C-alpha cells in the first residue's frame, strides 16, 4: 500500500488532500464532516479583524458547457462573516478532537504591522499547524486594499509575510497567491524573501461569468446589479498547473513548498500537480459540487497509481514532470507526428474532416465505402500532426497520433537554419 503521508512546507499531513479556504471550511460542523470523510487537512475560511464583513446575496454564478456541466464557479463572497472568537474556539475544539489532521489558519488584514501580527498570534493560539496569508481574493476585499490588492504588489507580499513570520516562528507560513498578475514568479520570490515556507496557489481568477440579457446585468445579481468575481473549478486547472510549474522550475523559487489549488476534482488532477512540483493539494469547487466523499476516490486512485508505478511515497514522483517541462525553444522541431484513423472504431460522424477542412490542413479525405458507408482517411503528406482531429473525435482511441521516424537529429529553434538570430557555427 502506498504511503500517502506527506510533509507540506513542514506541516505533516496524513494525505496530500486539504480543503481550500472557502465555504466548506467556514465552521466546525463542515470541517468535522470533512475530517470524518478522510480529508488530511483544511485551510480555514479566511479570518479577518472584527467586526466581521457583511456578505451580499446572491453570491455564485456558474459557467456551463453545452451539456449543462459546470466547468467553473464565479463567486463574490468575502472572507468569514462570523466573529473571530467564534471561529477560533471552533478551530481549538477540532484540533483537540482530530489531533492527526491539519488545520491551517487563513488570514487577511489591512496593511498594518500590528493588525497582521495580532491576528496571526490569535489564530496561532487556537493551535493551527500553519498560517496561510490570503493575498488572492480578487473581489470586495481588494477594494479595501486587501487580498489581491496586496498580492499584486511584491513589496507588500514580502512585508506581510515577514510580519507574520516574526510571530509564527517555526510554524510554517504560506502566502496564497493571486493568479491576476502577469508573472507568478514575482510574488513567489517576494514571499520567499519575506521568509515564507511555502506558497499556495491559485486563488480565484477575475471574471464576469455571464450576463443576464433580460436584466442586462452581470451574474450573480444582487438586487439587479452584478460585479466581477473570482473564478474557480475545472476551468482554471490549466492556469494553475502552469503557475505551479513556473514556481517549481524557477531556480530561486523552487525552494518554496507548493500547496497547489485550482480545479482539482480527481486523484489524477492531484497527481498532475504533484508531478509538477506540488507537495500537496487543496480543493474547493469540487467539494462544493460533489461533497466531501470525493476524497475517498482521490485517496484510492492516488494510492493505486503509486502502487502501479512503484512509488512508495509522494516524494518519489513529486516534480518528476518538471524535467520534461521546458521552454518552447527547447522543443525538437524535427519531431514528426501524423494522425491515423482506426477504421474499425470510426462512427463516420465526420467531425475530424470538418475540423481539418475548416481550421487545419485539409488532410482528411472522405471516401465512399461499402453499403453506403463513408470512410475517413488521413492524407499523410498534408497532415501536420496538430492533434485537432484527435481532440474533436467523439470516440476514444479512434484517432491515434503516430510518430513518423524521419532519421533527422533533434533540432531546436536556436539552431534552426531559418532562425535569423541563429549563431553561426
Ligand atoms: C465561494 C468561495 C469562497 C472562497 N473564499 C475564500 C477565502 O475566504 N479565502 C481564500 O483564500 N480563498 C477563498 N476561495 C478560493 C478557494 O480557496 C480556491 O483558491 C479557489 O476556489 C480555487 O480552487 P478550486 O478550483 O478548487 O475551487 C473561495 C472560493 C469560493 C468558490
Ligand atoms: S492532425 Fe491536424 S492536420 Fe493532421 S489530420 Fe488531424 S486535424 Fe488534420
Ligand atoms: S471524428 Fe472520429 S468517429 Fe468521427 S469520422 Fe472522424 S475518426 Fe470517425
């Protein structure tokens, strides 16, 4: 049996699955249910200084695919709207009842040394195993100079981390980063300079999820008006994967532990983030949509994957995909792929042909088969191996991309004869 126990930025956890700071972690009963379901840890809903914030109603909008599946949630919720003391007592109680599970305190305060330090000290007194600084909330709180308003200014990230680290001492401190920035490595570097043990990313992406065309207002609507919110769920996973890999690949920030967040719904999502350098993962939207018991499948799936590959510990495959994550300039331009259609699997829908005709290279020929059937075959000389047909084909494994050996040695752009900046020799 694979050992899922791991250390995330110095926080020992029975498994890499934590709930992210959000409604699933905003009170005792939720977190208790989560621990009973098997989650290794929970990052408590972000705490601020009293008086608590006031939330608007409604709070969530969704982005759906054409089959009505939810690909992303947009929320305009603020931080915890319950009194600080009440939250702290509940954390204390859970820490006693579940000593083997992790509770991380998430916090946010105005740019004021005393405010950050006092808040951090109170949360630490409740017995949390780590602190996470919410530098990411992109709506409401940023209008008050907090959340992403801090996360977008590296000096403020560094400063707030330093203040909190002075109070936290050996207790690990994570900076939770906003994706609403050009280069994620910059705030990660700032967090490292401030003394952070790790970073957590991503928080939500700035977004308007839809417009109600009758009310002529963005959704979710609050008494006929809408505002931009924070987008999350499976739709943001690719953004998060890229940002996690950028921090893990950078020689300076690779020293930071990464608690990865963004669209994680299955064990496979989690494994992908770990393969790109994360020490653990956090989940919000999937728990909101499917409930806490999804962690069962996550634990089971990850264990099986590790057993199959003979990974005994998470560390055995952590970061293993980084060596193959390179800049475009390092790609082999002599590598050649062609699409191949398995005729026995083809249902003759024609989607590959349409896609290739209209948006690729007119490389799929439609022919007449026996008994009125149509045949779809690839014209090798025209196919550039772009993958479009493979992606639009509704039948799994019907189109296969096959490498075509051409006998040419690997050739990258810096050495390519057509590169005007190529160095001679
Ligand atoms: C309704 C809602 C409330 C959230 N509140 C917080 C919060 O208080 N503090 C915080 O750091 N992140 C908050 N988040 C962001 C999540 O912790 C997480 O970073 C984000 O949703 C991406 O993960 P996901 O794709 O698994 O949802 C919230 C997200 C949602 C949907
Ligand atoms: S890989 Fe691209 S170019 Fe080749 S057949 Fe498919 S869609 Fe056309
Ligand atoms: S998309 Fe797939 S199933 Fe449809 S015609 Fe092309 S190969 Fe056949």
